[in-house]
C-alpha cells in the first residue's frame, strides 16, 4: 500500500456512517464501533460500495442510494392476505408487528403486518427498507490490507470473533 491509500477492491475499509431514511436516523456507528468491511465483495449494499472507490482516510461524503441499488423496489406481489384464524392468539394483530412465517418448504421468512381486517390480515414480505431512498453520511476512518483469512472468506474479521 502506498503513502496515501485509497478505497479499492480488496481493501479492508473502516467507516463511520449514519443512515437517514424519510428524515429519520435509522442506523449509525456513532457511539458504536465503526463498520469494517472488505471492499469489492458485496459486504455492503452495491449503491454505497460503488461510491466509496477512491476515497481516502479522513474523507467524508454524502451518498444517496436509490432502491434498486439498496434493498430493492417495493414488490406488490410480496403482500399476502392470510385468514386471521391462521394466526396464533399470542401474536398482536397490530400494523407493524413482525412475525416469522414458514413457507411450504419450511424456510423461515420475516413479514410485517401491513393491514388488519375483520377476517384477514395482510402481510408484507418486503424488506423493511424496500422502496426507500437511503441517505448515508460516511467517513473513511481506516484502510488496510486484508489478512489471508479475510481474503479467503471474502469479508473483514476486525476485532470481533468470527461468526
Ligand atoms: Zn470469515
């Protein structure tokens, strides 16, 4: 690495970030450890990763990521009406409640209650951030070469134990 490393593929990037959606702060590294990831491997959403190339340590940037490069467009086919009688009684029938659903193959899927009618409940299987513009404030705070193990795994390990 040179004297003044830039963000490029195969580098471990350490980054402070704040995510605003619909004018609210949804997520931030402030008060936590910064995010660490291996650039160029899709560890972070594509629309954000692309904007980081060429940045250097200490540099800040505002990045807006549109849905197709973030968590996808809102899929109208991902709303499903389910008879209310199929829900266990301990699940609160309130808009926004997250529930886990098994598909016919037994895969676990997360859904949110989108609408409650007398006899049926509409579930939304879209990602909570689908259809949203994501506004990031980012600051590069570190750049380093990956370890052989990180390269092999395709992600940064950082100070944390391997999951
Ligand atoms: Zn690993």
